[in-house]
C-alpha cells in the first residue's frame, strides 16, 4: 500500500518501565492502511507528554493514544488501538475479544490497570505522576 493512502500516524504513550506495557507495545500491530505506530515512553519528557499533562490526563490512571489529532484515554485508548490493529494473529484476536467494543473495554481495562499497578509495586517502580506540578 502506498504512503499516500495512509490516513495518519498513531502515537501510543506507555510506561517504559512497566513489563505489562512493554509486552503490549511489542505485540500491538497497526494496519498498514492506518499508518505508523509511534511508541512514546511516558517517563521521558517531550511535547506529547506536555500535551497530555495540559489536558489533565493522569498517565498513571490510563494509557493514551493520539490519532488524527485526538487524544484517547484509558478504555477508549485501548479500544481505539484495537480497532486500528490488524485482525490477524492470536494477540490481536484476543485483544479484539476483550477491548473491541466500548462496553468490553470499559469492563476489562481496569483489570489491566490493576495488574500494572501490582507489578510496579512488586518491582519497586514508582508512578510517573505527570500531574504533580513539582514532577516536571
């Protein structure tokens, strides 16, 4: 497919120190028709993190996907990423099963977030705390 047919780029903001987040990012595949998936570590300063913080989005409470200029947060972010993903592969089929619909994403997303929080606590990794005014 030519680049001219691509509709845009997808930016996935994730916690670079979280094993769950890293695993998800490793297997997430965006359809060629959509564009390129850019991974952004939320622990690194940058313009996108500044935009997320200015929007009042707590990155410790939800992932962020930016697509076509819109920030999607939490369950809506994972649902959008699922809808933009390829339908092939076991990971993508399971992802679609859990997060392909708004209700399913809202139901299952908190479990993934809770798992992340437990793993970070066990590993002694602190939160990102992007909304704390003293952290940036």
